[in-house]
């Protein structure tokens, strides 16, 4: 009973952050979040993410704000993707070997045969991705006029046999209802990611919502489970980490690697981005790079 009242309090907190200056907007957002969070089996939908090129800036920004995610097909060349794959594979192999030797506790897993690179420290091996101009052009357009930093290199990987990861968001209640995210995550695909490879699933339009309710994770509708983001080597997924997302089963014969870079607005309070970024680095005044957005 107490948990129910906690959710009600958080729900009204969310509505207050959404604002109610325009009655239509208030009612639309109220209805949308109520359906997604408490009646997921009653909702219907489908999601085919827009795949754009880095020069499609206006469309990329529009898509990002609509879906909480935009996919670039030309973020890396085939040669760059293959080189990155070799680097990421070495890091992943080292993590798995360390776990087999008992050097890593099982609780560091994010599910069966699923691992987060971030749990094992900053991955300096691919922090060079912070300067990828094809991706930076889109991030700068989203955060037009604001200074931001590349703060962490991480990502995740899932081995064959990996299972579902529950829907979640990385920012909890922080910045719910606000149009601009304080953090942008850029994931890279370094191999062909098919529906069987354990792709990311992403529920469109949820970037301004609070975290998924327990009802969603108990009764996630099939359309949400099918909201996956497949892709080819060199694809980049630029996403709002507030949006509902999670891992899917890897029923293929190959690991699925997904390195990432995390960008954060310079003026974002550390305590409000700590769920996604390397707080220790930020608190010590260290980050990969800083960028001015015109």
C-alpha cells in the first residue's frame, strides 16, 4: 500500500514538471503516461527507427525530440567499425576471463551473460570516439547554443544465450518532463545487429516520462518488446537516456558489442546525471573533452 502512495506522489511530481499551461498538452501527456505505465497491455504501437545520414541535421534533431533516439548510418566507415570491433572484443574477452577466474563478482552482470563496460571502469581504448565529427554535428544541433562535455566511454555487450533486460531509464526521475536532456548517449554498432543478436529495444516517445512502473515490467506488451534497433557496422544510435530502454535476448552464435560515449551539459548538476555518467571523473574536474555548441 505504501509503495502505491509513493508512485502517486512521484506521478504528481512528474505532472507538475510537465506543466499545465495548455490544457490540451496536459491532458495528452497525462493520458499517454497513464496508458504506458499502468495499462501497457491496452496500448498498441510499432517502432521503426529513422535511419539518417550525418548531414541530415534538421531531420535528425526533429526525430531525436520525437522518439528520444535517432540512428546515423554513416557514423563510422566499415574500416573504422572493424577496427573498433577488435578493440571492444579484446576488452570484453578480458572481462569474461576475469570473471571466470573469480576476479569479478557475479552481481556486476546486468542479466544472464550481459555485461556493462562501465562497471569495470572508464574505457579509454575508445574515448577517441568523443571527437567523431559526424556524430558531434548532430549532438551540437540538439544542444544548440550550449556547452557540453564528453565524460565517459563505456557501453555493454551480451554473449550468446543472453536474456531479457528489464525496461528502465538511466536518469530515474531527474529531468522528467523537461524538453532538453542533460545527457546524450551515443551507442555504436560494430557488427551486423539482427533481431537475433540482442539489439537495444527502445520505447519511442518516453524520453520525458518518469521511470517505467512495476506494472510495465510485469506486463510489458509485445509491441514494446518488438521496439528494437537493428543496424549494420558503423551505425551510431544517438539517444536520450531518460527514454525507456532495455536489452533483448541474444539467440545468435556471436557476441553483440555496443560501445558508447556519454555527453553531458556543462552546467548539469552532478547529482542529477550520476545515474549515467562517471561522477568520480566529473567531481575531480576530469572529462574527455569539452565542446562549444554554436
